[in-house]
C-alpha cells in the first residue's frame, strides 16, 4: 500500500466502524420479534434473551419444566448480500440446540453456556425472508454437563443471537466461535513487554487472494505505539494461520486491579487495493501472574491476596435471561465492594462482563460447568472437552482472565450415592481422573500463561485419588461452621493441608452461610440464616486467611442470592448465601466487606439487622457499625454517646433506648451515617397498648414479614407479664424443617417448630383479639426432593409420625382432634384463626393436649379488635 494511503488509514477505519452496518463485514443482533412455543401449536411473540423457567422454577409445584422449547423468526436478506458469507451466531442456548434455516437442519450444539455459530450461506434465499427455527432442549442428559448442581438449569435462548455477514476473505468464524485471533504476550516485565498475535484468516473464493493485514497498538489515549503490516497470499478455499510479532514496548504501563491500564489492539484485513474487508479490536493488558505454595498469588511480581466473590448469572424475575445492563451493574457493584477477583461460577458468563472486568480491574477465574459428577461415556468426554475448548478460545483474549477452570466438586454425588457398588465407585474415580488429565492438558496447551484451577469440596477423596495434584491451583469449597464442624476448624484444615501437601497452591473458592434479611437474632448460631451469623462467619474466615500467607485468597459464595429450585429455605427455591439479595439489594455483610477492602474512600455504615426493635426485659440494644476508619463518634438523638474504635472493620456498642423513634448517628472526620429505628418496649405486656403481637415459636430468631410489616419475635420461656412457653408443660423442644411450605410465604415462621409443649402463655391486657395459630406437620414426607448441599442424604428415610391433638384457648376447646397428616398433603402451612375476648386480667393461654404423638406449633399472631 502506498505510504500516503497508510497515513489516512486511521480515519478510514473510523468511518468503517461508524458505518459497519452498510459496508464490509457486519454483525446484526436479531433479538426482537421471535415466536416461541412449547408445542409448535400455541405461539407467543417474545424477545431474546428468553427462558421458559423464569416463573415455574419459583412456584410451589415441585420441579420445573425441563424439556423442549421451539423458536422461530423470519429474517430478510437482500440480494446485494449474495456475495457474502453468512453465519448465525448464538451466544448461549441452554442446553441442546438444533438450528434450521428454511426447513433444513444446519447444525446442533450441546452445552448451555458457550457461544456457537453455523455457516448458513448455502441455505439462504436472497431478496426474501428466511425462516430461522431453533429447537431447544434442557432435559436432563447424561452426556451433557452439568449433570447435577445447586443451581437451576433454565431452558431457552438467553443471550444474543447474531446474523453475521462477511466478505469472502475474513477473520475466521469457524474456530469454535472465537474472535479469529489470539493475543499472546512475551517478555513482560516493568521494563519491557512484547505482543504476538496469531490470526486465522479464511478465504472462500475459488481462486487465490492477495490481501493485507494492518495491526496497531494504541495507548489508552489512542496514541499510536506500534504498527505492523503484512501482505498475505491466501490459497483458494483455505484457512490460513498467520503470526505477527511486535517488537517489545519499553517501560509499559502494567495492568492491575489498582491501575487497570489498557492498551488497544486494532487488526484490519483489506483486499489488494486497500478496501477494508474485516476488522477486530481488543484490549491489551500487560501483566504476568504466578502462584507460590508458600507465598500465595503474585501479580506483576508482587504478592496480592485475592479477595472477591463467586457470581451466578441469574436475577430475580428474569431467571438467566437477564438484560445486559443489569448484568453489567453486577460487576460495578462487585468492584464497589472492593473485590479484586471474580470467579464466574460455574460456567462462562456473558463476554461483555469480562471486558468490563478488563476495564475496572478485576481478576477473573472462568470455568466450565463440569459439576458434581461425570458420565463415563465417549459422548460425555467429547462434549466436556469441546466445551472447554470453546471456553478457552472464546475467552482467551481478555487480560482480566488469569485462571481457567474445568471442574467443581466433581466427587460430590459419589460421596452421597450409597447405592453404588464399590467396584463402580472405584471405576468412576479412575474415569474422573482420566477426564481431569485430558482437561488439564487441553487447558495448558491452549491457554499458556494462564493458571489452571479446579474446585473441591471438603472430602479426603481428592487427596486419595490425587486428583488435587493435577491443576496448578486448587480451590477448596469450605463451609466450616455451616454444613459441618466449627468456624475455627477452617484454619486447622488449611494448616493440615499445607503441612501434608506443601507444594500445592490453594485458595478458598467457596465459603459462607445462608442469610435472610428478614431474620435477626441477638445470639447468632449455625444454620439460623441470620445476617448476624453471616458477619460472624465471614469475618472469622477473612481473619484466618489473612493470618496464612500460603493461602492465595478467598472468593465468597455468593455475590448474590440465586435460583436453586430444589431448595426449601426461608425463601424457597433460592440459595441465600449471597452478599446481596436476589434483586441485588445489599445485605449488611456487603458493607462490612467495603469497610475492610476499600481504602480509596472513607466508609461508615450502621448495620440495620431489624426492621423494628423490640425490647423484652431489656433496657439496651447492641448496635453494629462498619467502617474503614480507626475511630468515630456515635450519637443518639443528637446526643454524644461514646467514641468507637474499629477492629477488622467492626465496632459494637450497647445503647440504652426508649420506646418510640430513635435516631443513631456515627461521625468520623471524612464520613458519616444516620439510621432511625422504631423501638417497642415489651417488658410489661399488660400495660402495653398494641395492635399486633407476633411470636415465632421454636426458635431464638426474629422473622420480619415483609408483606404485612410484622415482626415475629423470638420464642422464650414464660415470665410474668410477658410471653413464653410453660417449661413444666412438656419437653418444649425446638425443631427446624428445611422445606418449602406450600400455600404460604411465611417459611421463616412455619419452618421453626415448638414441639411437645402443652401450654403457651401471653399476658396481653383485657380486650377483644383475633388469635391466629400457625402449624405445619414436620414428619409428613415431602413429595419433592430438597437438595441441601452437603447436609442432604439421598437415601435418608425419615419415618412418618401420626400426631393428633386438641387445641384450647383459655380452657375453651376451639379445635378437636386436630390431625394435619390426614387433612393436608405435603408440607402445608396451616393457619387457624379465632376471635377471643379476654377478661379478668387472665391473659391468653394456648393449650395443646395430645391424643396421639407430640403436638407442634410454629407461630402465634394476636391482633387487637377495636
């Protein structure tokens, strides 16, 4: 190309980018106006992204639809496009997709989380509408991972669909839907850095073609740093591999979470006359990483402790068909928390999010969904390896991606499958090991300069099989203090692993308890779902990891609550281990992480664990404040109370409170926060005027009902002028059931049970009341299978128990021969309501008199009738 033409090439390129729809290669998103049907008879108009499980995965009916879905759309292709090559690209379809164009099958793709495309040129009709049809199947398939996991496998076309039209010479679209080029770095240091590019160029002409390649590296301000030009000769109907090596850049600006400096790569393909045929753009980030079994993770030669989160892609109300703007907001929220790493679990997420991680400075662990179990079949192995190859090639060029993974808790189902014979167990171990070796080799071969990683669950099987020795880095998914043992056992486990396997690099890839923003307690304990316990566990894990230099880091499970249809927690069908809620409203733990991870701006936050404060025989309440400041002053109703000193981002203080609205303020030199609370004093019920009183029986936790705005107070033993169970009326045992409660949203009430307790007293003053009693039959076998991760036993066979009892209110029989098992199927929430007049200062006594078995009760709601 003449020198003068090369000088004006940048302006010409800008014009081509701006007018790409009308010029050389083009990618057209065709998300709008699809038709969808479950039976090919009843059709509805929808837009992509779409899933058919956004509602049924959250209803009271067991299971969710896993089967076939049908999509179709008409696309007009003009006659002037007849000299181009046309591709259909699907960025993700879950999980088996068969594509038809004008009635002819053009291809099938297995795997629900990576992109794929098909050359449809020979099937296209020009100057006409072309019928695109897609048959999607999310049925359980033993040959397609994931086979089993603690998240919902939403069916549908849930990422963009593109119609790509390119000239007959173009950057290849055939290499597993990759970009058609791969960026590699060499000799990267603070002093210099080199870039080499491998490009795949396709020529569809029936004759040889002379073309030109132009490559540029620009700095963040758009200034030219380096450029290269090559004239190339492409054989007819061929795919060529072309390698271009730039000279080293002196004193490069390095990429890191604190300073995510990005250069830009521009690649242009022209014909022999300089007419642009195709172009690509990519971030370049100069960085190098390594792991050390003693010193942890290193970025650009400096030690860095990885602290961040896992992320699932679904969102309340959308399933996994989430608008990209909301997904991008997730990444900003994660960065705002102070995270320097994201594990995109358990599958590749939208590519646009990786680009955002490049820009914001977040290191990425990306993986494929080979989770819990493998199938020993050639088809499963082939699908798994293809899935990883697609993953590696499609996500290779992002500077933020430093870790490529391929398995998660792969022996989990084996651990719980007690029906499998010992020979079959041993064979499955060997088959899994064999697949792991293949995936490791593939990853190392295709993704040099990246760290290979897999995640393990708490079980010695990974050491026994030596599968933990295969990757460069292992992640332990550890739930000490939740599913097993105590919080403090985390450190003992880490020390033991490091002592036994000193050459292994490790991090904590998952950790965290479930928490519900409507549950609070003054005495946080394992498995209570309180935010207070969530803080207790996360804070301790963080401190234990900080004390151990050899631990690479930790990624909390999970960034946000996410859909898991089989779960029966206080919010059914949702795994509640998120640092933010399913709708992305932060839980209190999010602000604590900000206080320990952010040092670029002052943080102060008053934790609001309870929607209203009820003081029962108490004059003070303990407040929790988060801050990255050393100290702050706290005020009650503008009166100075004390000076707080923060340790590990937390300060706690007992403050005397009076009934009514109270305002707490916390002030430091550069930050402040204020929060108001409505305080109720319940020390003497008989002297109290109230509209409602709700009690959560069988538990020490408070539960807030968002629908009614009522707090069900923690249960207690009876004391005069208050409320509680009569300790002399039975064993008065506390019981928890982890099931979805049918026909009610009050799981936080029904799932806790006071059993074998004959009498309950509430010293309400004289008056007319509506008394509602809440019951559920705890022993009735659920007709759905509730997977509770490591606590779930697939072979458990709980005996059903018949219980029949009479119910009395102040010695008046209100319910005779109450038999839940005979009258209510499954775990039904039962509410019995009665009007009652209390006189003579006798208060309310609820009596449960057994006829057969132990009586149970879950909650009480007393409402004043005026």
